[in-house]
């Protein structure tokens, strides 16, 4: 009589073990699908890593279409459907990392501008994965690897803007502490004594 109940309870106990262990894990982990090579846990780090990673994924899908159908026919009919799906899918999957990176960089206007420029560059690079009529094999391959350098340059500029933006916030607070001056409090409204 106890065996069937024990057999039913055992899978429930095993299944709840990992979930309980995960609840104690407070540090957020980067999304390993969107940004598998990120070096930090920050949203900006994940976003700049995702830009390169997702571009590479769609570039590889396009390369398979080109191998399968040839340059001239790689976009004919439904031949380019897989790469189009890849681009559309990753435009959607990039929404959260992009918005999170913008929120994280809110204190630095130049970092926010840099993130926006990087996102626009990424969108343009995805749109230009298609072969252009008259382009040789070498020209196509050279053109589709060019965005990587631009991605890294923009990412570096964003990181620099974030690093230089943080000390300015701390420096603005230090003069009050050094002079010992207390901020002025708003004057209390006059009280009416004995008016009752």
C-alpha cells in the first residue's frame, strides 16, 4: 500500500530539488542563447555581445542558402525564406536586451546614443546580408565581414562612455562632502499658535 504512494512522491521531490536551488541564486545570469560570449552580467555587455552573435547566426543561414542555391538564386522564390525568418526572429529577440541596455545606460547620454547607433548599424547589416547583383564571391564575403569591426568599435565607444560617465556622477556629489556645507532645507510653513 505504501509503495505506490512512495513512487508518486519520489518524482515530485526530485523535481522540486533543482527549483529550490535556483531560487537561492540571486545573481541574474545573461541569456546564453542571445549573448553566449558575454564577459559580464550587465545588460549592456549582453546587448553588445548579442549584436555580433545574432548577426553571425543569420550570416551563416544566408551562407547555407548561397551554397545550396548559388548567389543568383539565393533569394529567388522561397529560397531566401530561412534567412528572412532568421532576421525577423532576431529583430524580435533583440528587443529585450536592447531595452535593458538602454535602461542600464540611462545616466550617460553618449552611451545611450552609442547603443542606438549600434542597434541601427546591426539592423542595416542584417538587411545587407543579401547578395547584390554583379558581386563576386570574394566581394560578397569581404562585405559581410565588415560589420564586425564596426560592431566592436561602437561597443568599445559605448563602454568608454559608460566608464567615463560614472565618475562624473560621483564627482558631482563630492564638493558638498568636502566643504561640509549642508543642503538648504525647505522652510517650514509658519504655524499658528493659539488660533484655536
